[in-house]
């Protein structure tokens, strides 16, 4: 099985070198490949290989940062002519070059970011600029949120996220997201689903530190369009999973006239790699139809013996008076890279409109 870091392969570097030769016939391909294939390259992880590529290619670019950026811009133009490379992850070394060598040259780097992000996202590269230039950079992000190109508009929202995963932290945005809000306002009805997903993710980030801000936005944006309604719902997913009372009320999930008639774990002992199976019966005990959001929480055992809660959605829909639903579910314990399982006692709970049932035990071995 190939690893993600293997996008930086012999084939990739050969093709990149051939494109560089077309820009400069004197480009020394042999020396370039030698410098790439240093001792220890195979042990490098993805980001290490990316940055290594940045450092090596720098040795073959014209002297001076502005001239180097012009050469990389020409490279992108060449790659587009060849109809190759666009939005390919391996080319993240291009934003990394701007981040590495251009932080002190704002005037050259900002147009470069705007251009490069249309070829490969610069969402990580903008983070040091946000940290260094603060409000000036956020004003630029607001301008980008009105750009004609959807990749640039998406950069405005994704790059300014207060908790962007795998990216450099910008504590000011987490502490005070007020500078992010004009960007999101500009993009709340964006025609691109790609951009709207980014706006939703930014809202979800903000909700982790400032839930009241996101709840207020949900109220203001409600009903603008079905697309914006879906954006808000996705942006509030963290609050919904937390059972936040105000957001549950916003979506009509506030009734307590619900009875959990049955809750049974069918596999009391589960082996890693298999599935936990359980069944529930839920009844609307009200005399009127009502909306019910059904979820379950797995309390995974951690290495230190403490529990880590993870909430999973079952469904949400309107129940008629006295309606009963019987639901069977399976939860996978297949080994994945994003979660490590630890054998021993684990627990499961059912959540109905944000209210959690008593815990039931099962064993993982």
C-alpha cells in the first residue's frame, strides 16, 4: 500500500525537472535529482519531503525573492499548458516557498498567494502572514472573499479559520473571531459548494470557543436559501453534538416527550476489527407531531484509562403522535489511522434531543 508521502516519487521529480528544463534549458536535472535524493529522504514524512523540495528548488531559482516568484509563476503557467499539476497535493511546495522565503516581502507575496492558490491551495501559507500582519492581512482576506475565482474566495475563509487543522495556530483569531466574520458574511451565499463548506467549517471552529456568536449568525442567516440553511446546519454540527440547548431549540429539537422504550447492546464483547451492534426503540409520547434528533455516544477507553466521548448521528425526523421507531445500528472498531483503540471496558449511551441515556457497558478485546 502506497503512503501519502509517496506523492513525492521519482516519477514526480522527473516530471517536475522536465518542466523546469522547458523554462530554462540550462537547468541541471541530474544535480536537482541528486539533491532531492539525499540520505534519509525515504524516512521523511509528507511535510518534511514538501519542505525539502522547497529548499532544493530554491537553489535553482534566480537570485532575489521577486525574481524567484516570477520563475515559479512561469512554472505554474507551463504546468497549466501541459494540463498537469492543478490541485495536485505534491505541489504544496509552491505555497511553502512563499511561506519560507516571502514573509518579509508582503508586497510581492500577497499577489503571489492570490495567483498560486488558483493552482494549489495556499491555506497553510497565509497563516504566518496572518500572525505577522494581523488586521492588514485580514483586510486582504476580506478583499479576496469578493474575488471572481472560487479558489481565492475559498482561501479567504479556509485560511482564516480559527482552528484550521494541521496549520500554524493564530491565537488572535481564536480569541477574537470578529475579524473573520466579514469574510463569512461575504461568502454565506457563495455559488460554490466548495466555498460554502469552508464557511461552515469556519463557523464550526468559532462555535468551539464562542458558541453565542454562531448561534446569533444561525438566526440571522436562517431562510436566506436552502444552500445557506445547509451551510448553517453543517457549521452548527459541533453544537448539535454537544446538545447545546439554544441550537437544539433553533432547529426544533427541544421536546422532552420522548421515551426510550428499549436499549440493548447485542454484542457485549467486541474484538478490535469487528462491530459493536445495538438496538433501540424510541416513542413520541406527545399528542402532537414532534422532531426528534437521535444520536449515540461511544465512550472509548484511552491509554490513561479515562474515557473519550465521541458522538455519532443516527437520524433526525418528525415523529407522529405515539409513533414508535425500532433502530438497529453497528459501530465499527476497524483499525483506522485517526483513532487508536485500547482493550477493556467501554460504554455506550443514546442521545435523544440532546438528552443522554444511562450508560451501558461492553468489552473490547
